C-alpha cells in the first residue's frame, strides 16, 4: 500500500534535505537585478526565492508573510535605507540572517552593515559563484566578507585599534551618509525629508553636520561634493 506523502512545511529549515530548499527573500529597488538574482538562486536545488520587494516597507510585510531563511538587502532603497531596514529586520526577527548585496564599496559600508546586524556583505560585481557562496555561508550561520575586508577587520581587532576613518566621508553617521547620498542624486531637502520621514529642519541639520565634518564652506559645496561622490561610486 502506497504511503501517503507528507506536505512540506510552510517554512523549511536550512540545512535539511534537498527537498526543503532554503527560502531567500530579495530586497532591491531595481526590478532587473531582482529578477537576475532570482534566476541565479533558483538554479540551485538547495535554494528558492520565496519573495522580493523594492523597498523597506514592502520588504517587512513580505518577510512576515513568506518566512524566509535569509534576506538579501541592497544599501540603496527608496525611502528607508538598507541599513535602516537591516536594523528593523533584526528588531523583529532577531535570528533571521541578512546578507547585503550591493554596488556600494564595502570599505565604506560593510562595517556599517555588520553593526546594523547583517551577517555579510558581497558586492554586485562579484562573480555569480561568489554571490552564491556568500548566501550559503550566511545560511550556514557564518559571516561573509571579502578576504581583504576580513583581514582589515581582524587585524584591527587583534591590535585593539579603534576605528580610524580612511576618508572624511567615513566619519559620517549612517543617517548623515544616507542624506549625503540622496543629495548626490540631486534630490532637494523637501524630497529627502519625505523619503526619510523627517522634517525639513532635520534634513538641514544633517546637511550642516555633513558640511562641518567634511570641512566644506557652504550647502552648495556639500551638494557638489555629494554629486561627485555618487558619480565615482556609480563608476566604480
């Protein structure tokens, strides 16, 4: 007599049988990249994409519904930044691992992401096998950073050295850096306030702090400096 098949559970745990594929949720504001990443992941029999979202608000709603085993997050999102989203995810789902997959230079963002609660950081230009390896490592409960970034972090910890900014931009707080990035995209103070959910005076306050930390003379200089930085980031 044929044995009745047991249905799969709604949330299979990572590292069980191949049939219980690890569930991956993707958060990125570029539809084409989300689709490309979905195709990359679903070529693997051990992983499946259980949902995706273009922004933090939809991401949190989707995560609650789909119950993923890992979340892939970009740094640049409309509205709340990827760093803010990571903090929100960890506040609500403490055990849920998060991996940042971003175009932004890891030397500036990787440690910020780790402090926010992420378990790893991989750049979008890395080969597909590296991205897949990073996802699998985080799913296994390990941290993933590039060899160069890992060595930098380990050496500093071993020597007991405090964080020493390599550039003035590294002195900016997470929120100041987010405002700086939005200014570099040509967005005005009002629009930045709407995206971040803060008042115009608050945005002006962040901009003034940026001006002081970067030793710039005016708001116009902050804007020009930000635009140049965003261009260099995009080119890199």
